[in-house]
């Protein structure tokens, strides 16, 4: 069994072919996937996918680079996270790549998501881009360790990885792990504790080798897991079992 811990099946590239996506997942041994919330307008579609399909769970949250439009308040996040198929809060975090200027609004949104996760008793799904120091600072300040969670699509260096691990967080690796020039990511994946690793696609983005540059989908989690197995000197079956056990340890509501 293998689980894609982070995908965006509500995005137009994938939403119109869900049955095909599920068939491909079965062919590759990917049994489950988490559909990740990124904004208010799309959240109903994210939740609907989890409700309509046994294979999918969902999260609730607003991505850090959503600067305009409606937001989710703390009580809404907590209420939605009470649903059996909403298993985490996010994706949340900080992103200084696209957003510039005074980004205190981003940090306050991140704090709100952390407070909600602590209240709801569910883990956080954290995104960080060009903001690692501030991301870790907010995590410490707001007590993210009390909720736990995962640093999704991890691409930072070992110092950042170690700091996140020290806070009790898991590291999730995407198709970037398979890229020839992703030495830093590969070094972290080679050193990270085996009981703190997840795998994901972040589809429809970041397709792994041998599909790099093409549309990604949850079935391709298989290629991430296979690469990780080679990197760690393990069998594919060992990595699949390990990452699945890690997933259920973190996302307790998803346990069978």
C-alpha cells in the first residue's frame, strides 16, 4: 500500500478525469490520497472529493500566497476539521517567493491555522518557500509542536529539516526528489529518520522522473517511493510499508 500525502485533484487538469486518476492509482499500488485545500472558493470541491470517494481524504486551509479574497477564520477551520474525512489543516505556512512587502498578514494567517490545529487535534500541512527561518520561528512561537504535522514538498537544507524534526514534524518528499539537480533534497532524504518520512506528488505539479515536465497525478507517488528506496538501500515494499505506517501515525483520523 502507498499513500499520496499531498495532491490537488480539484484543479482543472485533474478534476475532469477522477475515474481515470483512480484507475491509474490502482495500477501503481497507490491506494489513497489526500486532497489539499488552498483557498475558500475551491474548498467545497476539495471536501466533495473526499466525501464522494473512499480513496480520498481532505484538509481545510488557505495557502500562504492567497493575498486577496475571502479567508477562513479559526472557528471555521476547527469546525471543518471535526469532519471524519477532513484529516488535517493546511496547506498553510509562509511563501516569500510570490508575495512581497510587509507579510505580517501571512504570518498571522499561519498562526491562526496553528491555533486551529491545536484546538481541533489534527496535524498541520506546512508549505514554506524562501521563508524557512520565519516559518520555523512562527512554528515555535505559536506552539505548532502541540499539533504536529508535515513539511510538505520538502526542499530545504538539513539544518531546516533537523529543526522541523526537533519540533516533531514529518518531512514529505515529492517528485523533486528524483530530479538530477536536487542534491540538497536527496541529501536530506538520505539522512532523515525513516519513521518521519512521507511521500507525495503535489499533483498536477512536479511530476517525477520519468514523467518530469508532464502532468503529475497520484499514481506517480510510486516513482518517488522507488527512488527513495534506492537512495536508502531498501526495497520498494519496505518504503511503501514504512511511509504508510508513518502516514497513519501522523494522520490519526485516517487510520482504518
